[in-house]
C-alpha cells in the first residue's frame, strides 16, 4: 500500500513538473493565430509600412492604396501611369499582369520616394516596368521610369516584379523569363542569355543607374544583371540582421525553390531544375564551363512560393531568423528554420486554415502580417494566441 502511494506521489510530482515546462514552452513559443485587419482588397500583392499604423498596398487587380490599420480608412493614390494593364479585362487563367511590388527609398522620410513594379503595355504587348515617384499626400508626382524589361511580349505571365533595397542601398528586383512552356525557348534559353533582360535578378542604384561593382559578364552585356538562370521569381527579401538576400522561385512542374542571392550566380533554369518540365520532350542545351548554384531548399510538391520575410520580431521568440514564406498553391504558409544559411526544419503553418497567400511582411515594431490572394483579399495579422485560447 505504501509503495502504491509513493508511486502515485511521484507521478503527480512529474506531471506538475511537465506541466510547468509545457507552460514555459508555450510562453516561449506561443501558438500563432490569425486576425483580419483589412478586407475587400482586390488580389493584394505587396505592402509597405509608412508607419506602424499606415501602409501602402498594391492590388494586382486594382490600385495603389494608402490604408490606416487603426480606423480602417483607405484612399486610392492618384496619378499612376496609364500604361498599367491588369488581369480584370483578360480572360486567361494564367494571366499574371497587374500591380506588383511597392517599396520605399532607404531615405523615404526625407525624400518621400517610392518604387513600384507593374505590368505595362503598348502595341507590342506587355512587360515589367519599374518607376520611381514622389508620394505627395494622395498622389504620385515626379514619376520616372528606371527600368523596362523589354522586349514587350503578348504572353501574360512570369513578370517577376519582386523588389527590395539591400543593406547597400541598391535596388534588387526579379524579372521572369515570360515563357510558359519550355518548347518555346530559343536555342540559347532566355534565362541564360546575357543579352536579354528577362529571367534575371537585376541591381540598380536608387536613381536607376548601374552600380560600378555589379558583376562583369563581359563587354556589351546588360550591365544591370546581378544573377541569371531565373524562371519565375516573385518574392525577394532582406535579412536586416545579416544583410543576406533571399528569393523564392516558381518551378514548372514541382521544383519550387528557396534561394540565397549571390553575386554573379547562375541558378540554372532551364538547364537545371529540381522539378520537371511542362513539355516532357524538352531537352535543354548542354552548356559547358558554366557553374550552377543549387537552391537552399526545394519542395517535392507544388507550393507556388511568393513573398517572404526573415522574421526578426519578438512575439514568436522561437522563430528568430526563420524565413516565413507565402504560397499560392493550396494556400500554404511556411516557416523555414535556418542554421546559418542551411534550412534545418521546414513546416507548414495553419494546415487546417489554408488560404491562397501572396506576401508576408513585418511592421516597424516587428508584427507579422500576410496578404491573401483573393478577389476579397485580406491583410491578416499573425499573432500569438491569447492565454485562454
């Protein structure tokens, strides 16, 4: 009898001890939940925080808007160039045209300059264009075109359009190759052609001029090119602590990737892919004496990765330095834990509450937000669950 009482007592002590440890872990690593902050957004693509409570949001099928997260008010920014084309009027399920990224100049507080990427059209088709403009209350003024990814082309997909300023105050941006099927590729594939702007990541000074320390790919090659071999990259983000730049890339059939941006690197498309080709008969050309850079991580299933951020907030301490990445396919949202630059743990968040996601971003105070890619798009805050949840 005494032995049984002792066993029960030891069990109760162990149970209470484990309960305390679990409670401590819950405090350290709280459960994430969603809170809708804004809705009625038309396929939102990007967000830029003017302050903790005021943001700029691009709508792929709409406008550039300024919104207040406290009183929920919003206004349309006037003065946008008239060559914008969006997918409202185009009846092609593959259409990607519209407004893309909006980012602020590193000295925005003093100069009020913003940069916007979008699908522009003329009589020869469409392409990705980047403009710089001054945000004057609710209008764009002093608009300058700083990059056009010519040639214009009538296909309506793989524009790229992701942008970010690096710690070096240079503008980095993604331009897709614009081809849907590999059998359309010329003899020298677009993403491998250094005389073509498409299928690349580019780097510019803030005024659109070419940095003197860009990679040297040879005489008369396009001097804004920073990396090659890109199929359809949209998301690109800066780790504010390390200064590293990360980007996501869509594969063709599977082969979605997470990449670390490196100067002069060739990421292989379409010579190398971690997935399959849409055209099973496609045979890529052999390229000799070319070194290809492998992704840091790739998915065996299609997730259609888009906007990402490297988490440096305080609400989820266990996530410090992790990559949080949105996906269009099945509405996935991913957390990638890193050891240096090596992913050591990959998990999907909100597996029972999936929503097609376009962008993940962090506010000045470290709050985590995501944009959903829907006709009734939403800005959602990802926050720790309340203690009684």
